[in-house]
C-alpha cells in the first residue's frame, strides 16, 4: 500500500494579519514542518509533496534536508492562486507507484499519528476517507440581511478536517472532471462523481491556524502534550 502525502501550504494567511502562515513559528518550527514530520514517520507514506509559494521553497529544503538519506521521496511544488489549484499541482507530482494520496492543510500542524493511521486503515475498505467532527453549537442558515431562516439538524452535519484520503486514480479523475469549478474541499470533487466518501471521527485538537488566537490555542495544546 504505497501512499503519498500532499501538504498544502501556499496560502497567504490574510486573516492572520501581517503574519505569513507558511513561516509562522510554532515550537520554533514553521507550521508545515510539523505535518511533514508526522507523515515522514509513517512507513506506508513513500512520498511527500510540499506545495508552497516559490519564496519559501529554499527554507523548506533546508529544514528537510536531513530526510534525504531516508527512503522517502520529497518534492517541492509551486502553489496556485486557489487551494484547489495548489492541490492539483501537487497531484501532478505523484508517481505511477503511488496507490493512494493524503491531502493535508499545512495550517493544521497538530494532527496526530493515530488519526492518520485510522484514515489509512479505512482506505483498505473505501476509496475516499475524510475526518470530521459533529458541531457543539446550534447551527442556523442565515439569509439576506443577516436574518436566520432555518435551524439545521446538527446530528446530520459535520465540520470537516484534513487529512483527506483518496485512491489516486479516483482523485485525479475527480479533479479533471471538476475543471475550474470552485471546491470547498477535495472530497467535494469525489462526491460530484457519485462516489461514497467515508467519514470518520476527527480530533478536537486538529485545529486549523486561521486567526491570531489560534496560534495561542495551538501552543497550549502542544504544552499539554509535552506535560502529558
């Protein structure tokens, strides 16, 4: 079972203010480095593709150079204008020997080894696997001018995370068919083919660094893990 991991970290991080999300430091390392180390330590993962802005590739190569001695293919790819364009660029670097691909947001540095292994386990039975959480709060559909129009049944709704995993041939076909139409996530492309997507439980600690306060939350989570 040969798997590749694509780490998408080409976004601008506008909601973080003036901070560049790719080079943002967490425990003295850039965000993407945490995800890289996670995937590099899982034997089923044979290739890792880092998709990022050109200006950050030299930094990434320097940090990751110690892994060159290992039997791990590491590739650095220029990102596109949208996340889905960056993912497509990364998919283009997958070799013929790769059977499955994990696609992960570089801004989620705290995904656990247990979560990734659970996803890989489900890949043996499903062509597409994603992780998600049931919402804690009441959800409402809001219409024009900010008025609530409908209360949603949260038992039927999940908040989706990454990694998302797919059979390589399937995700390539899904992206080709989707073309330039906007995607909220990678699984949406697969759903448009009519393929079932398996949903497994995600992790509360698998947060996405989007706003400045998320950095402090991530630091607190790492602190708890170290103490534990």
